[in-house]
C-alpha cells in the first residue's frame, strides 16, 4: 500500500483522536487495505492528512504496536504485522444477494415479524432540531461522571471474578439487593431475591411472559390505545391478543374481554395518553383479576415522573394474591441504550421466566449489572433522579404552556406527569400529512394510528414527547406544529 492512501477520521465520533486513528488503521489492517508486512503512512504524513499532531499519530501507532497489530522499526517507521490481524478478511466488491433458497421457511408477508406495527423513528433523529419522540433522551442529561465512576468500580481487578465468568443464568446479587432496598421499597413492594428477574429492559420481560403464558387458554388483553410492542411481543410468542378500552382514568376493567388470561396495563402514566389510573380504579382492576383468575402485567412506565401529586402505590403493592406481575426499567431513567429492567413476581413465575430468559440471552451483561449495582449503592441514581425530575418538570410546564399558546383547543386533559403529551386534533386533521409537513421543517412526533388496534381510530391524534428536547427548543418546535395544523385545517375547510 502506498503511503499516499487516503484516510479520514470517522464522522461524529466521540472517541479521543488517538482511538479514532486506531479505529481507521485497524479497519484497514483487518480488510487488507494495508497488507501484512507493508509500511504504514509516516507519522508526519498521516498527521498532515488528518489534521492532527504527530504525537497523536505516534500514540495511536504505539497502541497498535502494544496490541501486536503493528511493528515499530523506529520512531518514524511502522509496518503492519506480517502475521496480519486475527480473523482478518480480504475486502472486495460484494455482489447482490441471490434469491433466498429458503424463502419457503419465512412466514407469509402478512405474518412476518418485520411487518408488525411499531413506532418508527428515523435513524438520524438526533439531527432534527425538534425531536418530540418517545424513548429517546437528551444526551446532556446522562449522568456521565457517575456512570464512568461505577464502570471503573466494576472494572476493578477485585470485581473481575464477579462478572467475567458465565453466571449460568443467575443475576447480580448486588443489583438485586439494591433494587429491593432502593427502588422497589419506594413503590411499596417488599420483595425477596427469588421474586426478581433482571431483564434486558421491559420489552424483554414482555416477550418472556408471552412465551410463558402461550399454552394457557385465553387471550392477553392490551390497552387500546396502548404500547404496540407489548402487542407484538405477546402475539409473536403465540398468544391471541385482545383490546381493552380506556377512559380518562386509564384502563376500564369492565372492557377486558371474557376469557382473558392476562392483561397488560401502564397505570402510572398510560402509554401513550399519560393519564394516571386513580386508586379506586386500581383496586377495581385487582378485584376483576382475582375474581377471574387473570394475571395483571403492571408495566410501571415513568412511575417516577409525577409533578402534580405524590405517586400512587403500585398495583403490585395492593395485591395480596400474587395476581400482579410487576415490570420496571432503568432504561427510561438512566439511558435507553443500557437495556436493563426487572420483573417482580411469585417465585414460581420467576423460576420459569428465568429458564426462558436463559434460552433467549442467558442473562443481561453481568458487567452492566455490576456497574448498575454500584450506581444505585453509591447514590448516583438517587441524585440523577432528583435532577431528572426537576428538569423534566420544567420541560413539562413549558410544553403545557407552548401547547396552550400554539395549539389552542388541543390541550390534553388530566396528565399529571410523564414525558409526553397526547393530543386530539380537530376533526378532519390528517396527522399523516401533518407528520410529513413538520418533518420537512425539522419536527418529529409519534403519529396516533400506531398505538391503536384499528389504526383508523388513531387518525387525528398524536403524541409529543420532550425527554430528548433541549428546553430552548420546545416552544419553537410547538409553534411549527401549530402553524402546520392551522394550514391543514384552513385547506380542509375550503
């Protein structure tokens, strides 16, 4: 390879410059762009090409030499290891794939997993100035220093044996202990270690329960509108899925179809309407469940984010029969990318759920579990939650004011917290057209039809989330939505 070959640093990388250079040279070695034994660009030449200092390039080459990928002849000359990197492949032009010979094994188009209805967000959503989206966070709010300190704790040589071996499906005892002491006790739950299963987020828990219940007669009911991925998890696991209606207080127990074996509900902040189920309704739901031998899957979505009144007790805390299976997640409060959640249920359910989880993914990464245990034990989670609550409350108030100003008549009724607002537009509003128009102006939202069993029932409705929104962007983004709604309604009434 010639030293005149072109390299460029990866766009948008958060790695230090030294590690970015290691990345691009490592890729060139692995794909034989730089062949074994051939010289690398000189430190001076590569520094000039990348616009970095010679010392930075030298530090990168030194790190690659320590890894055995590069040989250093002297300070200015480096060559690729003659043995080549382990597992390297020759880069070549890839031909278009041939027609699949096993296409008969894939479900028909109307039954393919890829065809399941879900909430779609652009992969480059963070490039949009006004991303009013669910399940994303403002990176500036991530507790980076605290998490980094806890990762260092987990990586301490004394902790290596705790997480580096195969746990054979067992969870971090330290994390289970912290969940019992710090999180679940605040929700009124007194839990033993054999009543907890760590999951890869709440979504993983939903699929596990779908697999566990699939051979029992009856359907699993989900809220309508509700969380589409819950519907998908239960259906893909082989369960019939039914719809249960909502009102201003959340799930209506009387609307749960007869013969239902389980019902999924989000009582703290209903997904997607954000309404909170009152205490009387919670007790009524439990009465229905106990009388009918029905499981209640309590997805305690955004329970921490109440701004107008104290949190109500979890359904699980009111249940004395074991009818409720409680799901929680650390993804929404810390980071969606961590994918850590937990299930609380009777030990008999947890035993079987653990066996299913072991087949699916063995267990969530043990190192992340250990780091999260430190994060809870050292008080970082509590401090982060206080900051998060304070900042979200400010954004929630600003959202309410902006909606009242720029979307008059669309102000939602009843939400007492959470990170989203659910809006019903005026009659005749086509939210699919609205979605395309505001996207062209840098605004993203969640369109209503995706949340309904019958998408037609969601026409004219949409959700605006603010967890990923900088405070200064809320009012300008809502103003754009208001302007486009006015344009569409004016056009509709001509």
